[in-house]
């Protein structure tokens, strides 16, 4: 028989309040804007789902969403394998372990806008070290302020530099927790290095990699600061990712209604993809 | 299957070993017959796992050689030695089915699929795991997982030696005896040389035909379980094997005789050698109460089920006796009798009496 105890609610009340203030209330404000039109002075007109329809039909939104997915896809297929490879090649014991760990953690400790500014200065043609090297020493035309492809390469490389460490650290933690006996058994069974990776390391890394991919997906899908500081969304609109476009609509054009509707769609997509991915990855564990 | 010879084996984990204490294995010379069941028994840290890893090839010894059937394998990696090892906790490939787990060592060696299927079926029948062949290995219980890791060793028919490194550590007590008898049965069927490492005397004595007792990196005695029990070559063996262990009592040697607490004690035979620290060894099973003999006072009586263990004080020394049936009361004054045939003198730990007539 199931016993019910109403007193239990008192214990979760503080958490409910906290969640209400940091998530529910702000989201409801956005919902409020997304179904109304305002011209300031707190005067609102009911719009229904017009803004949602407008956003979902807008080519500009489709383009930004496409760029966003492309960006996230590219950084994931680079950062995850690269992170695993680096973690595999890091020492397992000895004095170099802390050195490697600290070096790995460094990029993540730098404030995001500083990362954008660093890479901006680093890559500017003429004055930046990389920009100068590429254009004036190697003779390769490289200008991320003019050329969309160069801009894309730069934001991808910047994100890989900034965030691969997260995958490395998580994968490394997973690797060192594998007992030696597994490697010894594999040696005795005559397993090749590839089979050791495929049947021992990868299965043991599955949980941490799921978390790593989830974190990297959410972070990169919502990325704003670094890219905005580096390219400002340009040249043209070529690096205008969803969040940058959202800010342009909300604060540049002051279209609060469409911006609110776009935020909710954006949020729903992030949530949906994360949920799908997590469910798929944890499906066979529940069996 | 092979005969294993360890010759002049020494191993140190220190880069520049100076004294004997730097060696985890001091000096090992052993011959293991083809098809035998051996146990390596000793307390934690005595070097038995080091020795096992040297035989399997996971460690290269600092000095000495290992021969399989007179072929030097000292420098060979584990996969070229054709050995199998079962670890303390079950090592299985989680994402594979039980069938694939068993087939894995054969596939890695390029064995043809028909032969693999045949071997896997044979081993599965032997281990009673036929009904779980298609289950994912991660879903098995610990004892079945341990069976599978055993099976991965046995599936290769060219295996030289199967080694067990305390394989029952994580198994529930009520399943331990089941797996243990399975192991014994397996040995009788496959007749491979098997080496079983443990610090549990029951496991060692039930599994092995020959037990190698180790202490601080040295072999102190090799013998059948009966020999180890009846005539320990070293006080350590006497103490380590048996429950309770052998009584080791301070003794004085004078004029070819031994005295304990000032009273002469009859020994199994002639005393060999002179000097050193001498001790008497007598198993509690051979201490009886008599009308006359060593005067003692009963300090403690523990009923352990089938029999009782009586601890009596002779002067300031405690002597244990295993008694079946009636026991004296605590505090009672008694006389102890040591069966001469089982009473031995030890000098600096090592046996110093000859077998009597």
C-alpha cells in the first residue's frame, strides 16, 4: 500500500521557491511578452500566436537556426574525438599529471568576453600575430573581418581551443577509473589496442561522454559572448548565430514580442534535442 | 598445457635494490608439473601476486628465468605465453554478449568461426551458462560474471596454465563453495596446470594437490594439504594453516633434549643442529588432558561447534587444545599431554627434529 504524507511538501518547498524565482518567473515574463505587442509605457495589445507564426515562417530565423546547428555540429565532431584522443595520450601517473591537468583547465578559466577579445586581436590582419603570419609571412589571404569562411574557421578554432578541455577532463576522469585488471585481461586475451579502446575504454567512458556531449551541446547551442566579441555576427550575417540574432531583434530593433517568441522556440529546441539525446544514450542501461 | 619451472627468480619494485628487504620476491626455485593443481598461499603482501604476475608475463622479473616446458619465456608478453588469468573481481566486456565474451580470445587469435562456436558451446556446457549465452554480460550476477571470465581462459585449448588471483573475493559466501567445487571439477576435466593464489587456507587446501606457502617473498614449504598440516617445516606454516594454528612455545634445548617451562618434553625424533632460538611446535589437535604431565590452568573455553578450543596457561605461556566432548571448566587445574609423534622442535623458525621411528 502506498502511504501519502502531505508534510513531505514542506521539505521541497524551499527548492520550489528557488526554482520559481530563478526559472518560472523569468520564463513567464517572456511568455507574457511573446503573446502581446507593446510600444512602451506598459501598454500591451493582445497578439495571440502571431509572433510565433512570424518567427517560424521567417527566412532570417531559418538561416540563423541553420548556422547554429552547423556551428554546434562542427564543434562537437571536432571536440569530442579530439578530447578523447588527448585524454588517452595524457600520463596516468607521475609528476606530469597535475601539470597536464592545470594546462588543460586554463582555457576554461578565462572569462568568455576575454576569449573573444584575445582571438580578435590575435587574428586581425596587420596587427594580430596570426593575421600577420598568415597574410604577410605565409602569403595566405586570411581576413576574418571580410571573408565569411575565414570568420567561420576562426570561431570554430576558438571554440575548440576554449572547450575541448572540458571533454578532455571528463574523459580523463573516466579513463583513470578503469581498473588495471581490465587492461591485463585484454593483454592476456590478445586484444589489439583498437579492441581495448572499443570494448573496454569506450564502454566505460559512455556515461562521462554522454554528460560531456550534453554540456557541449547546450553551451555551444546557446553561445553568444565569444562570437559576438570576435566577429559581431559578421562579415554580413555570416556568423550571426541564433543568440546573436535574438539580441539584435530584442535590443537592436526593440521588437520585444518577436524576440520573446523566438526565445521560447529557441529554448524548446535546446530542451528537445537534449532530451532526445539523453534518452537515446541511456536507453539500454534501463533494460 | 605445460610444466612450469621458475629458476633463481628474484624481483624488486625498487630501481636499485640494495638489501634483501628491497626484494618483493627473494629467491624462488619451483617446478610445477604439467596438469597439476597448485595453490599459492600466504598473507597479504607476501609476494604471491607478484609471483603470479611474473608467471603471466604482466611483470618482468629483476633476476632469474621462467620456463614453460623448458622453453624460456621470461621476456615474452602475456599474449605470447598462452596463459589465462582470472582476477579478483570479474573482468568482462560489458557491451558484449556472454557468447562474444567467450569467443573474444579466440577471435583475437584468428581462429576459424566454426571452431569458435564449437569451443564456446563446450565451455558453456562445462560452466552451466548455456542458457545465458545471448544475455549481455553486464546483466549477469557477480558469480556468473566470474564464471565467464574463467571461461575466457579455458576456451583456448592450447592454454599453458590457468591462474586464479583470489577469484572468490567478491563472491557471496553461499556461492563461494559452489564456485570452488566447480573449479575443482573443471580442473579434473580439462587437466590444465592451474595456479590458485589466495590468503584463505580453506580455498587453498580444498583446491590444490600441492600448496606453496609463502612468507615475505620466500617459499617456506611446498606440500600436500596433509603434509602442511601434519608436519609444518616452519613455525609460520604451522601457525598460518589450521584453525586455531599450531602452538608455538618457547623451549630450551639441553643434552639432546627439549624442555618447556622446566619440564622435559618428548619429541618425534632426534634433534638436529645446535644453537639459535628454539621453539616447540604442537598442533592443538594433539594436545590432550591427562592425569599427569604439564600442569596448567584453564583460562578460556570457546565452543566452536563440532569441538571446543581450550586455552590453558602453563606458567606464563598459553597452550591451545582442541577437545571433543567434555571440557574442563574455566579456572580448573589440569595436566596437559603432548602427543610425542606430533611434537617437534623448531630452530629459528625451521624444523629441527628428524622423523621418529
